[in-house]
């Protein structure tokens, strides 16, 4: 099994479709073909943090583009303005799974760990 490498916003994701580049908020690759220091081509997990300025792009443009990536197993959207987590998984046919507001945790199936939602939102006061 290849070693996982995580990148937070500083490394580009290169999509072969039209040679497009994005900067995901969090990206994990385990693919040994990802050797370029400037960009990743084979992510396993992508996470975007939604803000009022990026929400539409993350939910539409990036969703469509990311789901074309053959190595991608999970795409997770985390709202920064309300307690909302939506997960898209290849194994589920990319159907969105919106976690209940009172959910305590979820599993990143592509990598194995469980994530406590309170840790994501620690110190964040949701908008009313």
C-alpha cells in the first residue's frame, strides 16, 4: 500500500480534462504516480470548506470536475457558516450523503479514520 500524503491548500490538483488546476482546501493522495512537487493528479480524498464566496463553485463546478478523477474515492463538503457536512463517495454512486445536524462523527471511508464533527467546528459559532 502506498504511503498517504496530505496537502492543505498549497498544492494544486491537476485535472487532465482541459488541463485544469484547482486548489482544494484539503487533498490526500496515496498514489505512487504523484511525484510532481507542483501538483497532484491522483487524489484519493478531496475536502472543500464552503464559504459564501466559494459555495456555488464547490457544489457545482468542482463537484462535476472532481467526479471525473478516476482515483478519487471521496469528496467532502464542510460548511463554514452552518453545521453541515455532505459526503460524496464513489462506492455510493456519488450520491450525496448529508449528515444529520446532530451527527457526532463520520468515517472517511477512503482512509479509515473517524472524524468528530465537534472537532471540525471547535471555536466556530454558526450563523443564525
